[in-house]
C-alpha cells in the first residue's frame, strides 16, 4: 500500500515573517497581499542604524481597507524619516483621499452588522490568536519601530509588551461585558435586565511615541466589545500598525472589522465628520486633542482623549536616595523623554537639594546615547521637535535657570550619524514655575529640578500646574505617602514608583488638562466607553392569572405598583 505523504499545513504568519526579513529564510515565499509585504521587505533590508541606499526604491505605505492592502490614490506623499540617520525609509500619504476614508468607514459599518452579532467567545478567539501572532512577530515589529522612531531595542520591545498586556485584558472581556438582571422587581411579574451593546464604528487616532502600544490599547478591546474600527496611525511612524494589520489579516479577522487609513489632520477631520463614526479615541498633544474632542462631541460622538502631561516627582529627605535617583533618571530620560508618563520635574524637599541633584547629574552622564544593542536612549523624533527643545533650553539661563547638564553639548553626539536628531540628557536646576522650560510640555530628554521647603509646598506646585497625568513621591514615611496620595491632584500616583502604571484592569486615567472625556482607556471604564447599556423590562402573565384581565393604566410604572 502506497501511503500518501501528508502535506504540512503552511503557516502564513511564518511566511509573512520570512518575507519581512528575507535573508532569514526562503526569499521566494510570498504570503497574501503582496503590496504590503513588498513594502515590509524593502523596510527590512535597511538596518535601523544605517542610511538607505540611494539606489533602493522607496516603498509607499498602503492603507488597509476591507481586508485588503491598497496604495492610496493621492498624489501627495510625505517621507517617513529615520530620526537616527535622517534617511527616508518610506513614503506615506499626507492624507488619504475622502473616497478612501469613506470606503473604510463604509466597510467598517457593513462589517459591524455581522461582527456585532458574532458570539463573544468567537470574537475573543481572534484576540487569543492575535496575542500569539504578535509574540511570534516581535522581531519585525521591533525592527520597524527602531527604524521609524529610533527606539532602543529594549524600549521597542517594551512598547510591544505593554500593548500585549492590554490585548490579554481584552481576551477576558467577557466578564466586563456581563449584564445584570433583577427578576420580579415590581408587581405584576415585572422582570428587569440590563446588558451592554457595541456602539458601531469607532475611530482610533494614534500618536508617534508608541507605534505598537497605543494601537493595541485601542482596537483589540474595541473589536472584543463588538465594534469595528478605522484606525489612523501617526504619519511619522506608520509601519508598526501595518504589521499589526498584516497579522490581523493572516489570522483571518473578517474584512472590515479593522481598517487602517494613513494621513494627517484632514484624514482625522474627515473621520470626525462622518455620520457613521460613533466614537473616537485619541492620544496626543493637548492643542490637537482639545480640537478633536470639541469637534467630535459637537458632531454627537463619544470621545476619550489623553493629552499632554507635566509629571512631577517629589523627593523627601527621608527617601532612599539610590532608589529615588535611579528611578527619576530612568523615568525622565527613557524613550528620550518622549512619553506622556515621563518624569519631567523633580521637586527636592528640604535639605535634599545638593545631594540628590549631584547624584542625578552623575547618573545622567552615564546614559549611553545611540542605537546599538547597549544604548539607553535614542534620538528625538523629528528635527522640528529637536529645534523646539533647543529653543526652550536656550532661554533657560536668560530666565534664571541653570543648565546643570547640557545635553546639546554631549560628547557622544560627535560619533553619531550627522543626519540624526540626537541630544543627550539635560538637567535644568533652579527652575521656577514662570519659566518656559516648566510651563511647556518639553517632550524630550530634559529634567527640570525645583527646590521647596515642605511637602505642602511641593503639592501646591503640582496642583497649580495645568496637567494632571501622573506624579510620584519618594519617601520612607507612610504618613508622607498617605498625605501625598490624598492631596495631590493627578490621575496616577506612584509611591516609590516613578511611572505608576497599574495592570490593564485599572484604566489609564488622568486629571485636569491631561484628559478630556469621562471614560478613560481600557479596563472596565474602557469597556463602558465602547458599549452602551440597554434595559429590557418584561412582563409575562402568571400561569394562574385570568386571561385578558389587564386594564389601562395611566400611572408611570414603579416598583410598588
């Protein structure tokens, strides 16, 4: 008997990975959607630390609409520039066309009719597959983040891992989606039930600083709740989201459930104005986010917007100085200070001033700037951002501050690529609340150091600042810690913790000028934002009741009659 050899089932995810990195396996392997994989292949052949060869054709970043990757028909493209080298890595649409955006929303709206009625366990199965596929594709995701944003290897990996934690939370969304029932709540066999329904099409607007994490904050939980999504990644770093879209395609997420459109301001405005978009999630700067929130709510849409930040760390005299200084340096200069939870202000209380400041300077000098495997800090995202930061620092001494450590003159910069947007860690001392370096969100590797006499003085400074994203205190006193946590006005408070991010079951929140909208991201509040409650009140006659015995009632129903 001739036994036929059983054909091994192809793993398209592995094929896709090999095509992104063709030197690793067979170069002739071609997964579905060859346009985006050719783009990824072109991206992958250029190391994050090297300029792009002039002879290499520059790939165009496609949209992903109704389950297909397709280039935009716009004639206006902008370069995606590596902040490490200044080289152009790809071209992305300045804005997708109105027709493309409307097609994406229409696709999502059509898919919603089926997706919203897909059983919740089936929807969650896709998320389990998504989680595993992301783990399988950590390398390509890391490399694209490093190429487009210049993150260090560890920071790029952390970007993905933190996003995965929210995916894992979304995998367990069944508990958060559970409804409530109250049988026999009133006379006449009245039963009450409340359950949550998805909204429809949700728009996601993402920033540059976390190309994987923020999209993973948004779309997995949205689709778990039964919504469909149109997502716009940052035009500065579109690559990671297209890798995630490719993964969603390969796990056979139904067409239209996730759509990705490239572009900038006009793309966002078109999404906001579209009648079929029911809600909008945004992370980014305060001016842009405020405008988006006002326009979205004016158009009758739900909106949650995480905005700017100015996070303070209070250092008490009774703190562990090594813990405090190590924590502050890492939180201030990690990701080059380009994250909304960066500690950008240290408030030294009492006689901690000289010892803590000297230690901060000493530790900051040890930070390695670059893109190698051992680098601690990468570049600034754009030349424009770097120039803005330099302009702020050039005003420090004129306004009475001291550049205790000047990152613009860091010796390491001489050996880094000339075209990169490089800057070393900067520490500014003798900072006062009226200085530009304090009043603005610098969003770069700059730590402002202030000195006060008491804990109450420190809290007063923090609460007077317009932002309220996060804050921290370093102390060995339970009394100080408890007083601080109850009197400071911030969404997230760390006690001997520099970046107080809890598990995804605790929503990412904020206060005052750092958030618009009353329901924050992920966690139970995230589910509440992405769904609406529906009440069902029912009456069924008792088996022993007399048929046709009902009477007209002109009284509003109540539990007593």
